[in-house]
């Protein structure tokens, strides 16, 4: 069941996202795909990673992958359980979070994120969940990782609502605002999709650095709302390993909620 | 210690929750008083403003039942499952009838904190360069009086009633909880009236043996309701697990208005209270939600000083 030659696009995306966490120390875990990617990283490339959950937990050691990010398993065995005020004020706004790991419904080329509405705010075609903690994570975590599937509806030229700021209209403006306002966050640094891995150029725009096995540049262009910037040193993402697949399929997501 | 505040859920809601009130049933996925929400539905309250960071299935049910005119929130979804379909039906499209007032999690926590501390606002670093202040004019930028930048202010949120579920309290309302603590303390101190619902009523001596675990003092509590399983399908750390099956099953039910009404008729209007609900759920369902093993904390020594 863990034949490394056969894996889904979701498994590739989650494995690639987990590997990006190598060397990181404190990670704020968002709901959904970030949750499985971070828990995989903790079991593979980043065993010392401290998991922070917005529900009010630092140093979580979840024994199972919870459906909701508020779950008793993130408390039992954790370093600290606290009020949400303490979590958001002291840990996040106080600058102790190295990576904020977010999902998104829409993203633009500068890593600005929408999780609020599709369409007009007052009369939306789709009402999305809203910010949750994403708005403050994007501002206060030292850097932001994003994991999301790529499509023309999600990778858009202009997002319908800016829930969480990325590099705004470009790095120059974003960095001036961060400096003037004393933000500790440096903004987005990685976007992992089902097709590849993006990092951000000095001007603040997303750049495709690695294509997943089987993905093509044509598929990338077909699922993105702008002309994507491609690295001259474009790499191929190493396929998920047997142990990564085994952890995802057996331990983290036996029901196949995320990996199918 | 004063007189007992122990009351039935029926009597507590009848006395303390009024039409038009702002009601906060807080608890971040943990310790959500579904029982109180259902009693509010049974008693036919209307025009409520419902505040919660995550409206969750409980507010989806209350909106479906017609008790609410407005929701104040920061994350509107069924965690790990999808949307809140009853709420979506009255917020999307031209016939939208439910008013929404939207913040981020920290913004909501900060609002309760300002309310609890009698402050005119609370400053946070969120909201810069986002569209949230554009659509919610109550989120306002203010200059630091010390000349070192701008922060965003959110106004105090002072519920008429805050309802909190917890592991235990004494008859005076001194309440202890452990596990995820959300912002129940802030929401309770910010409120005009407080109802506490507990798994277990304990002697005052149990509270006094571990004062660090008290999140809400009886000083601000108006009623203590004793209702084991009162948080189901939410959970109580150490007592019972989140009933994820319920959250998943709610999705197809809530997509269909007729199925939603039928569910409310069967599980809310058709029952007298939480004891009936627990009996209807059945011993097997409940047994499956118990922790797989106990994990007691070590005890600490406060010492005696005379």
C-alpha cells in the first residue's frame, strides 16, 4: 500500500510542503492542509518543530490528526495550554512564531490571500469562512508558508477580498510598511501547490522553482491567472518517499480526507 | 458562600436570556454549550445577536431555528467539514436576511478583553492593508500616542449574556476548566449576566484545593446548570471526545431546509432537555466518545500557611 511509484497529487503537495519546514523551530498550524503537512514534518524532517495551534496550545504533540484544529489530542501531552489572548498576544504578536502555515481560497502573484468571499462582499457568490487567525498570522509570523491546490479560480490576477496581506503590490511597498509599522513578519516565502513549489523573488513576486513529477509548465499556465515567473534553474520535486506515504496513509490520514 | 445558584437549564434561560439580547455561547471547539443553545431555541427567543469566534454548528442550528438577527464572528465554518449551510442560506444571495459583523480571531478576543476590562477599545497589530476595516467600519486605525506607528482598535464587546460550559463548579458558580480555554474568561467578565453549565457540581473545598484552575469566580455568575454531556457534539477534555461523526453528518442535513427542520423537531423541540437528548443518543454512542485512557495531571502542592 506504500508503493512509492504510485502517489496522488495531494500526497506530493503535502510531502513537498512538509519538507519546506526543515530547520524551522516554531510553526503556527492552520486548519486543513497545513495541519497534515506540519504533522508530517514533525514526524520526518523537523522532529524538533514546536506546533502552535490558535486554539491556545504551544508545543502540541497530537497523537492523531484531528478533523478540527480544536481537539483534545492537541492538549494532552502539550507543553502549554493557554487562553487565546495569551496565544495571539504573546506568542504570535510578540514575535515567537517562525512560520505561519496557511491555506487559501484565492492568492495573487504577490502572495496576498483571500479567505473571506468570492464576489462582492455585500452580495457574495460564495461566502468563505473569513479570517480566523489568518490576518494576524500573515502580519506577525516571521514568514508565511501557503499550501493550496492550483486552479484558475484560486490563482487569480486580482483577489476578490484581501483577508491576509502578502507582499501587497510588490516588495518595495510591503517592506516599507513593515518597517514603518514595526511588524515582525517578513511576509510570504513559500507556496506549495499540487503542481509545484514557488518561492518569492526580491521584488515580491512568486516564482516557480520546482515542478512536481508528472506536472508540466503547460498545466501550471493553465491553472494560473497571470503569466507565471519560472526559475531558470527549474527543478523537479523529489517524489514522496515510502516512509512519507506510509505516515500519511496509515497514521495521519487513514480516512483519506486530505491525501486523495 | 452565598445561596446556591444551581438552576435547571429551562429556568436559567427563562430568567437570563431575553429577546433582542446579545448572547455569547463561547468555547473554541471545546466546551460549547449546545444544551443552552437548544434550550434558547425551545423557548422561542428571537432577534438575538449571537457572538462567537467560530459560530460552529450550534449557531447554524440556532439560525436555522430563527432565533437570530445578527452574528458577530471571526471564522464561519464547520471545521474540517465545510460551510455552515443554514447560515449560508440567509447570508448569500439577494434575500440575505442575517446581518454579519466580522473580525479576526484576535480581534474578537480583543473585543471581549476590552469589554471585560472596561476599556473604550483594544489595540492590535492586525488588519493593516486588509479589506476587513473597509467592510467593518468599527475596526479603526489609531496613532500610537508615543509616536511609533499605527495600530488598529476594536471596540469592546459586552454580551448581555455569556454562557460557558466547564468541567466543574461549586453551587456558588466558582468554575474550573482545563484543556482549550478559548476566551471564555474574557467573554464571561465582559458580560452583564453569566450562565455556567458544568459536567459536575463539586463542593467548595474542591475548588479551593486548586485555585489556579478557577477561570470564572462565582462573583460574576448568575446561574449554575448541572448537565453532563451538555457540550455534545462538542467535547469536554478528559470526559468525552469531540463527536466528529455528528459534525460530518450535519453537513447533508443542513444543506436541506426540510431535513434541518426535521432534525430540530426531533432533537430539540421534541425533547424536554439535555437528559432526554443523552438518553436518545444512546449508551453505545456515548461510550464511543470516552477517552481511550485516563491521563491525569500530576498534583501540585500549594502548602498550608498559618
